[in-house]
C-alpha cells in the first residue's frame, strides 16, 4: 500500500524487543508511522508522479483551522501501475495491476492547555490483481494463467487519542482504535492454460482425461478493536492494553489436494496486557531504564470444510498463553555529542493455531516464541556527521518457523504453509550507520549490517506418512550481509541529484527447504530542481535492470512427473 506513507510526519524505527511504552508488543523491532498533525494555518500540497508500466500517483493534502482550538487535515492518495506482466492467455497487460486509493481525515482539538484530542479516519481501497507466477519462472515477465487472481483489500479505520495534563507532572493518555477490513486473495494455482501445457509439456487433457486446472479463492473479513490507557508520572510510566480481533474466512476451490471444495472459519484473538517503565538517574550522565510487560492472550478457532461427497471433520481449537517481556538499559552520556548504552531484553511472539484440517494434531498448535537479546551501542552526533554502531546477540527459544509442504504430488494447490516451533536458535550481528555532510552541497550516507543466525534441527509432518527434518543451518530470510550507500548533491540554485545503492547477501528462502537466493546490488538515481515551493524530480530505480528474487517456493508443478523445482 504505497499511499500509507503519504503525508507522514514521522517514521520511528525501534530495534530489538519492545515490551512497553507502545500498546502492541514487538519481539524483534517496531516501526511507528505518525501522519502529519493538523496545523493552525491553511496549507495545501499536491504530488503527481508518472512513470513506466503505466505508473502514476496523485497525492492531495488540505489543512485548515476551523475555529479556535480546532484544526482539520484531509489527504488523499491514488496509486496505479499495470504490474509489468503480460498475460498471453487473457491478452492483457494489467492482470497483476496495483490500483490503490487511500483517504485520511485527521482533526486536532485543543480546548485548553490541559486537554488534547486527535482523531483520525482512514479509508483504503486496494483493487489489485494477482498474476505474478509463471511455469517458465518469469523469464520475460510473461504469464499464462487463464483465471484472474485478485489481491484486494477494503478497509475503514478510526482512532482517537486523548491526552490530559494534570498537576504534579502527571499525564494521562487514552488511545482507542477500530478497523474493519475485507480481503480477497485468489490465484490460478496451476499458473497456465491448456494451450501452454500442451505446447510446452505435451499435456493433453483429452488424452489424460482431465484438465490441469486449479483455482483457489480466500475471502476474509477482519475487525479489530484496541484500547490503551497510559499514565506518566515523572519518570514512571504505567499502562494497560486490550485488543480483540475477529476474522471470518471463506475459502473455495480445489482445497487440500481436492479433499475439500469449500471451507469456513472463525478466528478470535484476545489480548490483555499491562506494562510499566521507570527511569532512574544515577547522575547527570548515567541513567538506568527498566520496563516490564505481562500479557495474556486467548485464541479460539472453529473451522468447517465441505468435501466433494461429505463434510470433513471440523477443526475446533482453544488456546491460552501468558507471556512476560522486560528490558533493562544502562545509558551513559560521555559528552554532548557521544553516548553509550548496554541493554538486556526479553521479547516474545504469541502462539497460535494452524487452520489446515489435515495437519497432524501435534502440528496444529504452536507455542509462543521468546528471544533474549543483549545490545551494546555507541552514538556520536556532531555538526557535520553522525555515527551509530550496535553489536547484538540473541537467543531464541521455541523459535517459530514457517514450514511449507506439498501434500499431494501433482497438485500445486496442496502446497501450503504452517507454523511450527523449532526448539531453539540464536542470532548475532552488528549494525553501523554513518551520515556525513561533506560540504554545504554534498551529503553522504552509509550503512552496513552483518547477521549470523542458527536454527537448531527440528522435525515436522510433511504428509500423512513422511516426517521432514529442518533446521541445523541459518534462519530463512536472513541475509548475512546488507548495506547501502547514498550520495546527495544540492546547489543553491535549487538543482539536486541523488544516487542510492543497496546490497543484499544470499539467504535461504524457507525453513523447510535449502534453496538459496542470489546476492544483488540495486542502484537508483534521481535529479531535479526546487523552485520556490515546487519541486520537480526525475527518477529511475534499478537502473541496470537487475533481476532479483524476494521469495522462493520449492514444489512440483510441471506434469507429468512433477519434479520439485525452485519457483521465483
């Protein structure tokens, strides 16, 4: 959803386990987006973009003061791209399109110096196609599917934040949010039509007696209500968090290797948590920050499935877990430019229920995962440069891994994921960020990341008779080396230019197979001119047209023998 970043005032990245201060828990970092607050004066903004692949964007912002203490800000964003795929079966060029609309209204009401109310209403409509896979592995970004896939979302959400300042440095905060979302995810499971299979693999439906056709559709309705109450008393913070999420699913197609044609499910997730944080100053340069979080959650899942001849056994599962997170950080301010910190934290990720009806019973639930993480960091910021260096090591317990399994040979729609606990694992690495203003015209940025991971050996049920063994290697989706470099030049006349380079090392695509990605560099360029309040930018991304994979699946697709292959 490209529009989610439109009219955003602040992006904060919190690394490592986050167990307090913000309502939801995060085991391995948290990204917080804060949209621009309404101002007390008139503002307007227009953003327009046009690019290749029929790509265009249009963003509008309007801000006004309605009355004393009340301001209103309205923004809208439209994003479209044809998806750079040509579907030769349907003779279309937009079967993988991105067609997205986001509307946001935000008000700020401050009747006096003690009370502040901020409300947000957001509407999102994503009418996206889904046609990204091809049996020739996307050699020319040509697809052959004869059944249109969809990856759509319609969401309505609101939030209300109230801040009340009281005497004795007491601040009270209430944050209420509610969202309602309808999702559709559907796809042509065999990725091609009869003509392709006959011309390229000699699969003749008249000879075989059946057509190689698989289609899946999954419709979801998801509602979520959250409430957070927080009190700040000097250096002490205490808060409570509640969440109720309900999801209703309706699936249809050739499900679970043909064992089912329809499936319905109801998933409820309830969270209740309390947290506290205290900062103690030993001196003007040394302080200790500690926090603690206790959370309980309850999961209820009920699923029913209809087969070709009869109803299948229903899935009914209730789970309840209690989890503890905490963090202690020692911070030392050496001078006004330099600081050091040492922290130890425990974070967690909630457990859950796998919904597939044919999983072995022991594979259906998965337990919460815990991580214990230690960090040592250094920050230095002066007028023309800054450095941030972090070294970390973490131990993961009951590590959750995403396991893929093809239950029926020759049926691509029997390929699905489920979550399992791998026992244990660990990670260690470092991150370095450097920012340097060389002259008033030239600005350099550089970042480097190193990550070493290990998942201990674990077993899982691949099908009714086969036990799979995974782990004893690096974690999936965890490149060992990453980096970026940016060069910015800006002239007093308003001319500017920028080049950005990113690097990503090889990594395993999945925890259930050993297929590895290729490493790659990407280079982006932009240049333009600022004239008063207007800016014109010309940009190009991936200028050397580098092909790279972001996900990889390993299963059998090609008839008649259906050998396992890597699909990118």
